[in-house]
């Protein structure tokens, strides 16, 4: 399952200055909401979050204040030049939604592997047929 366990810290200070302090400490400000619950302000570890967001259809198991909540990323705000993560919105999902996202991710991976294998097979068939044996003519400089 493409579920990433991540430990968050609750945060009570807000604003530009507080967000900058968090980023200097290697944390990313985030909010967690949905499923009829109150909006929760949290801070996530930057490195773990960045690695997790590289996966498609990722599901987070966010642990904070003694509870664990399953969530998915809804909005990711990145700095436009340096591309580091500035803020993340996470939306709470159910276990069935998490399983559906996992199934989508597995299907995407299987399709990519099948496409790579088909391309490799087409290249090997073309090489066996001798289509790549002809020497490439060298370009002569224009006079």
C-alpha cells in the first residue's frame, strides 16, 4: 500500500513569521480538514513530506496528539523559483477511499511496466530483423 506514516506537530502560532520559523526548523506548515471535523493546524517534516509527495496517489497516516488520521494531499503550494514546499492542505479520507487510491496507484505502476516491456520487446524485434545494422551516414559540413 502506498501509505506513508508521518508524524506531525500541532501548531498554535500563525502568520508569515511563524511559517518562516517552521521552515527554518525543517518543517512545513499544513492544515488538516474534512469529514465534518474541525480544521487542524499542523507542521510536517519537510524531507519526509517531499519524498512522500513524489509518489502518485499517496495516502498519509498522520499521527499527532495521540491520534492517527488517514489523509490525502489536496493542495501543495511550492515556492516558484526554488520549488520547496511552502504549505500543504490535507483532506481526511476514509479507509475505503485510501484503498481505492492504492488500487489506482498499483494500476498506474502496472501500466507503466507493461508499456516499458512492450517498448523493449519492439526494440529487440527490430534489432533481430536487422533494422539497426545499417551504418549511420556521417554528416558532412556545409560549405
